[in-house]
C-alpha cells in the first residue's frame, strides 16, 4: 500500500484501536544499506472498524519490516504481517 491508500488504512486502524502500540522484538542490519525488524502490534478495539461496532477485545499481531536506506534516510519499507489477524481477533 502506498500514498493515500496507506494513509486511509492507518487512519482507520488507529480510529478502531486508539491505544495501538508496536513493540520491537528484534532488529538487525541485513546489509550495508538495509535492515530488518520484527515487531508485535497490540491494542484494544474501542472504536468502529469497517462499519462494525467496537468489541472491546485486545488484538495482537506479529510482523516484520525490511528497510532500505539511501543518503542516510529511509528509501523504502516492505512489511509483512497477517492482514486478516485483526478482523479475526475482533
């Protein structure tokens, strides 16, 4: 997801789970201009999501991001996680 689609996804996620946090489980350089991080996303569904009312349930999703750097800045991020995990858990 990029641009406006990404912004809409993140806005919807934080509206549905306003206490959302990410805990870094591990991270490491994977090359001269790349790195990776494993994380756990956790929060409580206290806002509507995709038209459904809040459930009050806690969600926990594991994922990983892979970063590429150029000129000391993040050039790209590719992330992997089970996108069906949040709807399944709430």
